[in-house]
């Protein structure tokens, strides 16, 4: 039976030592109750309490973390089936796979391209999360490839090999990182367990049915490895969707611990056509893929997948926001126009991009509207004359200007009179309703 936060708190040492990473034992207890923290974070919990709390506090989906040179790729710790129920926490890692039968110089060149890929989306830097290296022959070749890849880019790794001896070579070459070992089956899992224990790394297991996955995970946990990733061996869209959903449902709704692990997906093995590979990757992002391995790097494919992932894994209760304050665009001068908008990222970047593209210098005052767009914030009482005036005064923007003119978004022109009362001595001007019309409006700007 799940325990409440207060019930868990009563079983904790109540010292508020903060060593768990939370300010108080009560805060830690609430996170345990929400399945968002692990009991092992508390160094002082008694064995008696540990036994009572272990089952109740463990997240329904085990958190698995891959690391390399400070970079992390995490999967797991999810507590809902649908983001609108609460939120999703750990974005699925996007990995690009390379096979060691290619010339090493060619692999390095492609890896460099992946490592350098970064594109800004509403203030967020979108990048590929890691690399998957697959062995196709002997261990020395595999090790040389892993080492060569890490020389170019120290990104989180997934090592793929069906032979434990070959995997051992790759692990040695990946020293200093925490990769995922992929390749264990019902016939080879024991050898992979020894490697995972020796190097302190997670391992993936492949099986075609829920029963086989549950059986293998139970054996592996009993053998001493807790960090497990599932590879449902099916390789078609329908079966992948079915198994992924059943795994997540059994973990969350039935608290079936043997299936409470993240899932790895290989969209390139689900389809031959590049378009259908993208569809398979999209399905994996939306339906419970924790690590998603693509066989080819293409910015045209990766970008929409990263944007989709960002949208799905953004907390619906906390819209993407930018920091309120004054933003300078195109090196504004004291006589440059001052415009105001909200701190919803999409709104900010729509306005800022139009100003930037116009070539006109300008000051953009971003008011704290709790991450809402202009009309939504106005309707909710989060973007009114009082808040705008507060933003003007708190940023001391008046000291940067040689004029007292403020351009209000056209959609909230109704605020003009109230804002004039809040800002005596300021001339409030009504700008266009849409950001796309700002360049034309700014051409007519006159500070005098």
C-alpha cells in the first residue's frame, strides 16, 4: 500500500540534515510519496524504516542515467501515463548509432557533425544526447571505435554487442564514462550482469514478450544489478506501441516492479523508408521510449523530433518562460523605441525575431506574466497596467532612455488609460496586434 508523505515523514530520522539534497525531511518525504526520489538518498534512515519504506517509496519506473564528461542522458522516474495528468520528467535521449565496420576516420567525421549540432528553439538549445556504438566483429575493432569516438566527442554512450567478450573490450575503451550495455538475452544475461556489476553500469535486456522481460529483470535484480533497460524485441509499429504501453501501464497502474524500467527503441529497425523511420521515432517519443537510437543523423529529421520532444515533455503547468527584464536588440540607443510583452517564450521570440529582422534597434521590456501569452495573461489578470508599470520601475529602464514612450501590444490596447495612470509622465502608444507587423510600425517610430 502506498504511504502518504506524512506517513513516510514519521519513518524518517527527521534531522533535516539536507544530505539527501532536499531542505527538510518533510520535503524529502513528499518527494518519496510522489515517486520522485529514492530512499537511498537518505544516509540515516534505519533498517526497520527502510524495510517499511522501500516498496512504497521506490519510483514505479526505475531511473537510469548514462554519463560522459558531465553530460547526462536520463530515462525513468515517470509517474503518469499521460502528461496532462501531471507531467513527464525525463526527456527521452536521442542517440545516433554507428557501426564499427565503417572506416574510423569516416565515423569520426560523422560524430563531429553530431557533436557540433545545436539549434536554438524558444531559448532552449536543442542537441543530440548521445552516441550508440555497435560491434560487428572482434573486440579490438570495437574498442578502437569506442576510443576514437570519445576522442572526438565525450557524449553519453550506448554500447551494442551480442558477445560479452567483445562488450568487455568496448567497456575498457569507455573507461571514465557510464554507458548502457545493450545485447543481453535470455541466453547471455549472466555474462552481461558480471560486466555491469564490475563496471557499475546499467544494462539492457532484449525479449519479445512481457513475461520474458519480467522474468529476466527479476533474475538480473537478484543477481545484483538494479539499473535495467528494456528492449521489447518486436520491430514493427503496432507491436512496439502495444508492448511499450503495456510495460508502462503495468508499472504505473499495477505497481508491477518486474516491468518498472525504461524502454529503448530502434526506429530504424521498424521501417526501411526514411519517412516511416521518422514516424516510428515520433511514436517512441510520444509513447514511452526512454532512449531512442537513430541509424542516421540528419538535421532535417532530428530537429522536428527534438522540438516534438520538448513540447511533450514541457510541464503543462509551467509554460516555457524567459527571464523578465530588459532585452537589447540591434544595439539600441537612448532614443530607440521601448516595447513591452510577456515572458511566454514563444511570444518573446516572436516579437524579438521580428524586431531583429527589421534591422531597427529597440528595447524590449519583458514583464512577468507567469509564462502566459499576451491575450491569455490579460484575460487571467497576469498582464495588466499594474504589472507593466512595475516592470518599468523595477528595471530602471527610464535611465536608459531619452524619451518616455512605451509601445503596448495592440491586443491589449484597452489597458492604455489605466497604464497612463500608473505611469504619470509617460506616453503610452498602441502598437500592432501581431508581431509580424512590428517592422512596418517601427519604421515610423519617432522619439521626439
